[in-house]
C-alpha cells in the first residue's frame, strides 16, 4: 500500500504535508542525533517520536495546522518538519 504524500503546499524545492507512517524511522534518526537535537530540550526515543507523529496527525485533523512533514521535491525524501503547533 502506498502512503499518501499529498502536499498541502509547496515551495520551489519543498513539499509540506501531513505525516505518514513511513516518516517514523527517518524522523527517529533525526530525533536521536545529538548534534541535530542540540537546541531541542532532549533527544527523543522511538516511542516519543511515534507519539509526536500521532499528535501532529491529530492536530492537523482537528485544527488544520501542525508541524508539517517536509519532503525535498526532487527526490521525495523526507528531510524534517516545520510549522506551527500549540
């Protein structure tokens, strides 16, 4: 089954979308990297990463905004997140 990568909006290089299950592994890799997470409160566990993705999916469903998953359009590679959250 192919997951939906429908973009909510795009820039010249990036696609912004709601979260899909296949984002969990690459996001966990980002969340567990000490250098990447230097200015975040802490490194996240895999369980915390899953909870984050689920929370963002629900927030988008309920409110229409969240930290959006971001893909590099040229490769469709997930590269991180950006957006607004409460």
